[in-house]
C-alpha cells in the first residue's frame, strides 16, 4: 500500500514506463515516500482501533492526522503529473506551492521570492540577447532529480552513506526535502543577474568583447550578507568552536570542509571568491553569478525571516545552489583544464545532482532573449533510466525539419572542406547532433562537470510532434502574480454575507478594497488543508480556459473590443459546466468517489453527493460532466458559476486587467 491512510483502489494507477521520467518521478513520490511526514505516535492505517482526528481537511479535526499527510503527498504527486503533461508555468506554480506548504510551512512568507523570479524574468528578459526560462526549468530539474534517485541504485547508495541513513523510505523522505530546497530555489537569484546582462546587451556590438563594455556590480552588501545573533547561535550548535559573521564565512567554511583537499583551495581563498563574485565581476570574465545571490537570499529567508530550525542539510542545499553555476566550473575545478577532476556524488550528493540535472534540463524552456527566440532548442526529452544509466533523446519539433535539414547539408559540405571557415552550427541541435568518437559536445561538457564513470550518460537527438500541442496557452495573457491572492478571495467569499451584499449592489471591487476583509479571508485560507488550497488555486487558473471557450479574453492592453462587466446567462451556463468538469476531475484525481455520507464525515470517507453516481474510471469526459451538472439543483450549480463572476472584480483590482469579448 503506497497510501496507508487512503483508499488505494480509488487512486489512479499510472501507465507510464517504469524507467521514463514520468514513471520514475511519480513512483518516487508514491512508492518510495510511503509514510512521508507521518507522526508514528498517531494512527498509520485504518486497521487501528483508535483513530485520531487531529488532521485538517476543510476544517480542523475532520480527519486523522496521518491521513492529512497522505493527502498532501497525493497533492504533490498530482501537481507533478499536471506539470509534466502541460509544461505550463501556472502548473509549475502548484509544485512550488506543494513543496513550500509541506516542508517550509508558509507560502505567504516565500511567495514574493519565487513569484518575482517569474514576473521579472518575463518582463525583463526580452531586453537581453540570450535568455531562457528559469521558473519552469527549476521544476523540471526537481522532477528529474526525483527520477534519477528512484531509478539509480548507485546514487541512492551514495546518498544514504553520506547521510548515514539505512532505511529506504527515510532516505527518500530526507532526499525529497533537501533536494526540493536545492532544485526549486537554485535560480531565485536571477533578478540580480538580469540587470547585469541587460547593460551588457545594451552596449553589445557584434564581434566585441565584454571587457570593452560598461558593467554592473553590487556594493554595500554588508547588511545583505551579515548574520544576526540568533542565527549565529544556531550555527554554533552545528559547527562547535566556529564563529561566522557573514554568509560568505559560512559558505566558505562548508565548501572547504567538503572538498578543499580534493580541489586544492583554502577557506580564505573561497571566501575571497565569494566576496568578489558580486563586487568585481570583471575578475570572472565579466559575468554575474546568480547562484551566489540565490544561496544568500535563501539563507536569509529561511533562517532570519522565517525562523526555520537550522540543520546541516540546509547548508548542504545552500552550498549546492552556490556551486551550480560558475563557482564550481571556474573557481573550484577549472573544468576545462588539463587537471580537471569531474565532481563525484560522494563529495556532496546534492551538489552533484543539481549540477547534473541543471545541465540535462534544457528542453521545453521558453526563450525570452532576442537571439534565443531564433535558435532551435529541444521541446522535449525522452529518458530511459534503466541499468543505473541515463539515456536522453532530446526531441526537436518536426515542424523545424527544414531548418534541421539545411544545417545538415551545410555541415556535410563543411566536412568535405573543413578548412573553409568555421563549422556551421544550429544551437542547441548541433551541440547534441555532431559527435566525435561517439560523444557530442553537449554530453562531453556534462562529463567534464560531474563524474559519469559509473552513472553512464548517452545523449541522442530526434524529431517529434510538438509535445504540448493543443494545451499550451490561451489568448488571455497575464503573469498571474496574484494567483495566490485570487485563491484567497475565491475561498473567503463562500458563505460571506458581506460579499453577497456587495455582489447584489455591484460593489465587489469596493468590498474587496477593504484590507480587513482581505486579512480575514487570508486567515481562513491559511487554516485550510493543502488539498483545499490547491482547489481554489486551480479554480483561479482555469479562468483563462473558460474565457477562451466563450470567446472572451483578458489583457492589460487597451484594445478595441467590447469590454465585459457581466457574463450572459448562456455564458455562465457554459462556464458552470466546464467548472463542474474541472471540479469532478480534481476530486477523482484525489481519490474521491460518489456517496451520501453525513456532512461532517464527508472528508473522512472522501465521498461526495455531487460526484457521478455509478462512475467507473478516472477521466471525466465533457459529456459525463454535463449530464451530472444537469442533475444538480440550482444552488449546487451556482457554486460553479459564482467564482467566475468574482474573478471579474479581482482581475481589475489586482492585475489591472479588463475582460473583452471577441
């Protein structure tokens, strides 16, 4: 039994290949993480005589405590599966949200950090010559790391030996927590690198060198890197006899302890690198290292702002982040030099996995930079993790066949006369396609960074139909920076008399502008379980789909279309049916079934009268959802349309958007 506190027969069984990315990652969550975050002093199965009801569902004390933890794990599993199917950043958001709620504890305190990365990257990166997405990329890196751990006994062994954990499930839970921290937040410092690159791009002239251009540097960082007294005390417990004044001091010490002898650097040398990284980028080939800022920001966020209890593994995650970009390659290993030593997992398992996955994850990344948009990048990757190895077939859009064939013809012509100028290229296709001694430049570069002597890597290329065809995006366009706030309002208005009166008076925006109302809504939202929080979030995300369906869209641009202040009755019915289908699918994915339990037992039995009677299977068709919607009474149908009218007011208030009819 993978979920000991749920009905496993009501949970979908995936048909992904065991050694695929999807199969391995989802199996990691379902099979290796049994009992994740359980309190062993409480009921761990339904067979026990005295079930506790210390867990939260819609309300507190509705379900057993460990049942809530199993539901949380299923939420994460479904979030990962949704993202792998869509590749959308809105679904990447769900993975971040689940991880933070499960392992950090309060999304409200960290939301600005990760939402800023998405918002700033989308708006600021178009000014660059080269730049690709880092928000969804980080979620792919996270998932890839889960899949490699699940399928690779050699890495599992190295990880368990490093952390002295013998139990497989305990080790997997430990890895999930600290790998999630390493992977999901390894690029949050990019807003520091983007201005640096923008200045470089502004002054760029073809053929010139970076050292001839103006550059940005960061100074007066004392307050940014200083450590308060309380955190110093926590560090002293982990490293007795040591005293640290700055994050640079901590990182230099930890890295030197782990690998100073292997790579021949001292603590003082490492501290100097860290001091100069943000202040003197001219010493590092005129590049700014976002990894330095990612690690430093996360240190302050976790231990000073959120007051998280510090463990040595947190410092391992932070130093893994610190190393993943240029620090390891050019300051520690000098990875393209004669004496290079590819990094071994036993030195720092989290750093090894992050460097490996960060290099492998180059598919399905939105191109923002002006040149990046013109280049050919892989849209997907088919993995085979069998035999403790990694086989990656990077898939390029078959619609780019003409571009690919043109490159191949040019390359064959060049091979016949190699002295005739520079070899033609087609980034990133050529770096994976062209091989010397059976190894592409892409694969060779990864082998210089991390040791692949035991975990063998094989990289191939292929052409395929676009993997996200038909499910990518809608005409409505927003960065949805307020997605979390939308969810708070959608939940808070349920049963709220003030909202009902405001809606009847057409004063929804005025009502929601009252900070006390929003604070009360936020408190109510915080008291929900992860399952119900995600349900509100996914309801808000679905709005763009529903607008597309009825021929409407939202935008922050002034456009010459009819503005929508209210939906027609027919439009509301269409939205209601679609929202009911979404609600049904969400509940079947979470193991709910049809039934008529007493209301106070509904969440414990996971049965609901609004589900489809006599339904078998897990995928709800539009037709089945419509038939079920028709059988519901008016009050129940209104639950599917009221939230969408609420979105009209929220989009205006929080995103400055207006809705138009085509």
